[in-house]
């Protein structure tokens, strides 16, 4: 459809490959934001998950926020984003999840204040990238701690050749990806078309 075409063409035209496994999309998603493309992303998530009864969208700062906020206009629910740093702005009483960063080779905590996530709340998780699946795993951990209910998990770009998709599937979690990148070898962006 129209939204998928816009997203797909933007990824192919503006995406830049670093090395063999990193796709830079900072002209529209990770640094500069193209709101028209973000809006298409929001609509695509709504097309996929709109039939579910959802109370809240959960994402992680920084890059998840823009996507989740625009999608939330269609779902008409609040967005809560997990924080990566402790600050005065964060209640001391939090749910925590741990995220292993392959690039930094260390584990860090992501946190959501208990007042914004509670038992029985129906949650849709949205994020920008699925690579090793660590961020999503950390958000699932937060849901488990809070006894909120996972209704679905969606990402904008999945790198199908990395371990995250399978790792999450092994844990019983299906991730719906808007764009599936099957290879970045030779600086070529290969997509699995739907
Ligand atoms: P993962 O396990 O969460 O899948 O990611 P990983 O640790 O492999 O990657 C760390 C960060 O890099 C994550 O963002 C992830 O979204 C992002 N990332 C992974 N692969 C790519 C890629 O090919 N292209 C781009 N543009 N990003 C990628 P983060 O640290 O949570 O950063 P942010 O949300 O603050 O931007
Ligand atoms: Na991210
Ligand atoms: Na990112």
C-alpha cells in the first residue's frame, strides 16, 4: 500500500550502509525526522495492531519516541518510554529491564516509573530497530516485572540476518517488522518484500 511504498522507498533511497551490518537512516528516523515518513509508519502499525485493545504504547528512548508518539495518535493511547539514565526527573520507584549493548560490550538498565505502568495494562511495544533484540528483551522484562500484558511487538526495521528475531521467537515472542532487511553485504540494501 501507499504507506509501505513510501517507507520502503525512503529506506532504499536514503539508507546508507556502514560496514556489512549497519544501516544508517538518520536522514528520516534516527537524527533528522521526516514526519511524513513517521506518519506512514504510524499508520502501518495501526493497520497491523489497530484491532487489538491496547491501553498504552511502550518504547525506549531516544529513537523509539517519535515513532511511538505518532503511532499513538491513531491508537488514541498514551506513550510511555523507558529511560536509559537515572535523572531527577525519574521517580525512584521503577520497573527495570537490562539491555546488553554489543557495541559498548556492557549491560545497562532501562527504567519505567511504576506509576506509569501497572498490572493488567495492555501494552503494545514499538521500536525503531530489531538487531540483537536486546532493547525489546529489556522492555519485555519491564512488562513481566510490572505484570502488564504484552499485546504485540512492532519494529520499523528488522535486520533479519542478526540474532534478535530468532532469539525473541525462541522466547515465544513474535515481532512484526514493517521492513525486513535480509542483507547489507556489498553496501547493498536487500529487502524481503511483502
Ligand atoms: P538491539 O539488541 O536492541 O537489537 O540493538 P543493538 O544492541 O544491536 O544495537 C544498539 C543500538 O543500535 C540500538 O539503539 C539499536 O536500535 C541500534 N541499531 C542496531 N542496528 C542498527 C542499524 O543497523 N542501524 C541503526 N540506525 N541503528 C541500529 P539504541 O542504542 O537503543 O539507540 P537510540 O534508540 O537511542 O537511537
Ligand atoms: Na532504538
Ligand atoms: Na537507535
